């Protein structure tokens, strides 16, 4: 049989060309497959809920980082996931909504169990700047001269511009005996100052009491910590036994704490059923009202002044707001800090969690503590000149008000 090589060559060429076209098509199809399919080292890539969001850009950015970044050797897939969740939390614009990676989560849960090493200052965000709410009495920050209202611009050499609250706290906390330098800008000053603080074990004080001339009792309340309402009850019992009717509650520099403690204390001054505070959940569900459960311990003979300042925050504002708006006490001092949001800690995995703001606190009259803070009935500034001269014009005004009611 005679073979037609010319015809066979055409057939082979046609087959080769077809295979090349097919291969090119497969290559083009493979290279242009969805970005999510290019990621082969991650499980559970698709959401389990309905969404209209296009994740193409996310997975492309993932691939670019893994393939092109000079730091790609440090980028594990799991750390990229943790970073992505931190980014999700950051899109809320809320400094108190924070994701805790495994290491951060362990630190956070260890710290809320009890004493910890650090500088001893409560911080918050005010006007988009990390700000000292209050230094804890006798803490390293207190002894170093840190003041309520100080704006913290740097922690050591790290700018606080892009730090969350919890990231800033983690930088300030550390082992006893180690030091940290805060670059701060003080209210009324144009130049920054650097303050070096040696960390120590922080033990949060709760309460001090004293009696001033003229039968005026003073309760200095430092924090709404666990069981501190029991200590407050003992102080009130001593006040009742004294037979005095003039009381000053000093909440200056008190950064707050447990909501339940504020509700318990307010209940001893308000008739049962009176609103102490409400939680506004936005459009997610109806507000939650916290009311006095009594028993009210004092009648109308009580003459009551509450001292507040820019270091009074959170539970302090809840208590002061309820006492003011129900006409139980006169507020004296300066505008409070304005920290009235509710956070819930949600476990994301067994070793990570998300602290998310779920509600805002409103006073009985519906004022948002976070947005407005509390304005005192009688505004009295406390200047550095007063501090250096060992004067307390706010306490003096409180005493003056109570003496004028004799």
C-alpha cells in the first residue's frame, strides 16, 4: 500500500494545531479562573451566608501578597485571616470594636482576671486621639504626673494614630520593672512632653471615706469593680449611722467598670422602678431599660453633691446622670469624658475573640453619654495652678453648696 505522506503530514499538523489551540484555551481558562480557585491552601473559602459582595478583589490581593511581597516569608495563611478580621473590625470606625488573635486573646483574658503589670491609666478615644481618661490612684502613671485629658501621641516610638484602644493598652502594659515612654500633649500646652514610666503590678483601689467639718461626709469612689458595691454599701451605712445629711460623692478620675454596680448604687438613692440608664441597640432590637430595684435609703432631707471631671467615664457617667436627672444630686466640676458604649466579647474560634460594640448608653432623659458626656450643674475648672498649689476648688464649691443649704 502506498502511503500519501503529504496528506498524512497535513493531518498531523492539523492535530498538533488543534492540540495547541486546546492547550492554549485550557491555559487561558486556567489563568483566568476565579481568584478564589487560585487559593489552594485555605479551607472554608466561601461564605455560609447570602451576600452580594464581590470577593474577587480580596482573593486577588491575597495572591499578590503571597507572590510578590518581600515579606511573603512571614505571611502565613492563618495570620492573613487574622489580619483580614482585624480589618473588618476596623471598618466600623469604632475604636472599641477589636479582634483578638490567639496571643492578644490570651493577654486580654489574663488581664481582666485580676492584677496586671502596666502603667495604671485608663485610656479612651476623644476627638479621634488616644486620651488618658484617668490615672489610677498611686499607680506609676499617677506618680509620674500623667493627668486626665492628656493626649497620648506616641507609646515609646510608636505613633498612636492607627492603634486601636486594645493595641495601645497592650503596648503600655508589660512586666513589672520595665519602662515605657509616653509622648503626651497636655490641655492648654502647645509643646509635647515625654514622660518615662516604670511599670508595676496594678492594683485598682475602690473607695476612701472622710468627714469634713460641718458634718459633711465624703465618699471617694475610684472604680466600679466587681463587688465594689458592697464596699459602697458599707460606706453608706457609716454615713447613715453618723446622723449626717450632707454627702459628697467624688467620681473624679473614676473610669467606670461594671454596669451592675452602677445600677445597684443608684438604686439606693432612687424610688423603685425609676429608669437609671437604657441601652440603645439602634435598629437591631428594642432598647433595654435598667431601673431602680430599691430600696431607697434616703428621704428628701439628703443634701447631695457629686463631683465629676474629664476622668469620669462609663459607669461613673451612668450613676451621675441618673442622680442628676432625677434631681437627687447636684453635679459639680467639669464635663465628663463621654464613654457610654456597651461591648460584648464573642468567641470567634476557641482561641480568638471579637470585642464588638453592641449598644450605647442613654441617660434617663435620653442623652447619649458617648456623644454628649455630662455637663455639670455647676461648672468649676481645676487648673494645673490649683494642683501645684494643693488647692481643690471643685471640692471647695461642693462644700460651699452644702453649707448654703443649712
